[in-house]
C-alpha cells in the first residue's frame, strides 16, 4: 500500500492523565487535538476527591484547551476510604462524573490516598452498583512479596473476582489491562465489565524496557509484560469484542523524573497514539476494527453517543516524523517512541 486514508469518528481516550498547572498546559493541546473526549484520571496531589475538586479541576482543564478546539473532559473522582456514597450519587446525578477510580494504596503514581481495605469502601461500591456508576480499577496488588510481573493476575484472583462475586451488579472497567489473565477474565467472567488497553502494551513487550539497556521512557505501571501477553492484548483489541477499547493512559512526567535512579512510571503517548494504533491495526490486517476500538466501544460502555465529528487517518509512503519532545514553560516531556516506523497520522476534520 502506498498512500491511503480512512475517515473515522473522532476518537475518545477512555483513560488519560493531564496533571495540573504547567504540565496541564503543556500536554492538554495534544489530547484535545486528537481526541474529542477523554476520561480524566484524578491522581493529582492532592487527589480529586470531592465534587468541588472535580468542578475546579474540570475548569482548569478547559482553560488549558486551545481556543476553538472542542474537547470534553469526562471527569472521575478518586475513591478513598473516606468517600461519601451520597456525595458520589449526587455528583453522578448531576452529570459531574462518569466513574470512580480505585487505586490500591501504593500501587502506582500518586496512589497513597487510595484504598487499603476494600471492606471500607463497600458502602460506596454498593451505592455505585445501585445507581450504575462504573468503577475504574488500577488492577494490581501491592504486596511486597508478589512479583511485579504477577501483580495484575493476582489482583484478578484475590481482589477483583471476589469483589464481583459479592457485588455482581457493579459496573467495572479494568484499566490498562496488560496480561492474558486479565483479558481472559474480562472476556469470560460475564457481567458488566470492560477493559481499556494502552498503546505501549499493544506495541511493546518487556524486552523494550530491559534488553540492551534500561529504557525509562518505556517504564509504566502495570509494567510491560512478556510477548505472549502482548499477543493476547492484540487479539482482544482486534477481536471486535465491545468490552475492549482504547484508554491511552498517557501519563506525562518531566523528563528528569523519568531519567533518574528511581524513575517515575508513565508513558506520554497522547501526541502519537492514533498513528501508532493505525500502524498496529494495519500490521494485523484489522484496520476495519480500528474505528470501534478508538471511537465506538468506549463511549458505548459509558452510555455516550459515538462522536459525530470526524478524524482522517492518512497513510504515507515515507515514515512520519514523530514528535520526540514536548516543551513548555521550562518543562520537558519525552514523547513515547514505539521503536518501529509509523506511516499513519491523524488529522482532525471540522
Ligand atoms: N500508568 C502509569 O505508569 N502511571 C500513571 C498512573 C497509572 O495509571 O497507574 C501516572 O499517573 O503516572
Ligand atoms: Zn493505573
Ligand atoms: Zn493511568
């Protein structure tokens, strides 16, 4: 194929970190350009835990969106052991949030305020099941004795499956699923569950993190896994199963905090996500499945209409020059590099 193009509904990013202040201003334009809507993660410092926090953060995001770019942040609230079921129900009823986010305390970036004991949040989860408000889950256990490559599979077995047996009506999104175990669980366990998958977990296996030198910009949580897991993720993404959809988990950190003795977890993929995904779906001869993966299944799960705006994906003979860095206000953020040529680029249409 030399030059080709496809026009698809404007994609939505169902898992995104935009941060705050200078970083928020630096990274928001890339997401607003490529995506019509995004589910915004609440792991700021301090976290987004109240209705007032949600509305103030939403206003700061909108202020960072370039003029004339339509972009709708879909807000989430950070679940803590002090979360109040009535406040959450009120936020949901008022359309202020699309989900609650569960971080096991200590599992990932800015998760210290997260949940230590699931029993303590059962009243909130029961209320959410009753009103149909989804729970977005960072699905990893935090026990020091569990190997980091096993933490997702162990979470499914010890936390998620028992929770869903206890509360089968709870709607759940297993965020950034990375293992065949997670994929199998979402596909086979029944009930109202879905999963997001990132760009980096479809593009790379753990060799890209560790072979031939350590590559901190490929470090994220859950950590990249073995090839067989990447292949299971690819198969799920290409299967057309509506329970699987894009959440980039684009997670910017200042460059010096990743290129460090103890580097931060997170890959900044927002500027390049769509081109890389088109490349991957083309490679798998499944381009016709891309629109549902990036623009159909996600909004469907959240009860939102598919976007009526359009995006054109253009394939060129020559590889695209991918941006390597975003700099603003003295802040440097390295853009994710998939390590292979990308011939596709996304152009938002009016
Ligand atoms: N994915 C990551 O590696 N990092 C995310 C947190 C998260 O989504 O777990 C971040 O906020 O930096
Ligand atoms: Zn996470
Ligand atoms: Zn994330």
